[in-house]
């Protein structure tokens, strides 16, 4: 019988939480085969099967579920004890994992993280761009970034960055050929660059002026899933794009695109960084939160 390695217990928890060997391997930065070998060694050491494996998924056995139920609090206590020792260091160390939509990562989170890492060289930062609403605790993240109205009630949230606005833009050539829309409903007669979200739904465009709110489902020949590609398409004259101002601010200044319907802009909430209220916050995460507060 092989001796029991405590780190294999943490790997077991990661596999169940991530829903498979490959996802756990990506989260830990190792190969899938290394994860598989560790779990096989753990099962051999315990003398019982912990996971039911298929070609598509893994699921804990009854023994695995029982172990996991008791393992979670124990591992949490170990991590807390180790992190408490970290408070005695002059500089925090550890890792910070954050899940954020691409626009938030592009224009708010990444600039903050780059500056933070210069001040705290012993802290590792991982930012995962993802527009889907997820359970950050279940997925192993320390924090997430979303709009304020998308946050779960048991989360602590703090604003990051200013209030957001969309810009409706097109190239000068497109507007010369097709004309400028005078109202949001005029866009229905134009070639709009549409956005499909990861879940398959199509983006709607919302406008507001003098208390009048208008929502349209844009029509057009080009459908994309990335703001960067939408920007490129607008510059190329492929249609009218609906983008956060941050993506096209430089293009507007250089005349590569022209803004239309700017008097119909709807003010949006700012991005919020949120994290669990009932979970021990690591020293690295506390340092990152303090860093953000100083820049508000």
C-alpha cells in the first residue's frame, strides 16, 4: 500500500469541484496525467474508489462524497493556518484568482493587476476572462467582477472603475454611403454588427433620452462574439458597432470611427469586484483589496 500524500486530498477536491481531470489540471497548471496518477495513488492508499470515471465526466462515489464532506472544512482550516503565518511576513505572498468579463479585464482589472504586481512581487495573479455568471467559490476563484445588479446577495462588493457607457460607432466611409441614423429605431434600417453571447443569446441595444428608453434587436449580416473583432469590423466599414467607450476612445480621436446617437447614451453601473462574505480572505487577496480601495 502506498503512503498517503496530503496534497492528493487537495487534488481530489479540485477534480470534483472542477468537474474533471482536465479542468483541474488547467487550474493547477499541471498535466491531466499527473492529476490522474495522483488520484489513483490516493485511492490505492485508502483502499477504496473515490471517483466514478467515464469518458465524459467524473463523479464522486458514496465514499468520495463522504470524504469530500469532511475534507472541505479540514482543508480550509489548513489553508487558514498557513495564511495566518503569512501575516508575519513583511510582504504578502500567495495567489489571487479573479473571474471577469473581457471588457472589465481589458480596461479595469488588468491595469490594476499590473501595477499591483510591481508593488507585491511575491503574489501571483490569475485573471480568467469569462462573461458567464458563475459560482466563484465553486470554481475556485477568490473574486469576480460583474455589474452591480448581477451580484449574489451573500457577496461583499466594491466598485472598480467609473460608470460605463456604450458608444455607437461606424467608419466615415460607411456613414457617407448609408447615412447617419437620427434615432435608435433608424438603426433597424442599417447594417449593424451583432454580438452573440457565450450562451447563444443575441445582444440587444438599449438607449435612453429624456426619460424615454428604447431597446432594439439590431439586424445585420455580421455576427461576432468579441468586442475586439467588432471594433475591427467597424473600422473596416462593415457596419455600425455597439461598444464600450473604452474600446473606441482612441479610434474616435484619430477619426477611424465616428460616434452617432451620442445623445441617446444610457448610463450603466460601474464594474464591481465581489468576493465571498463567509470565507477566509487570504493575505494576498486582502492586499489586493486594500490596493484597489486606495485607488478609488
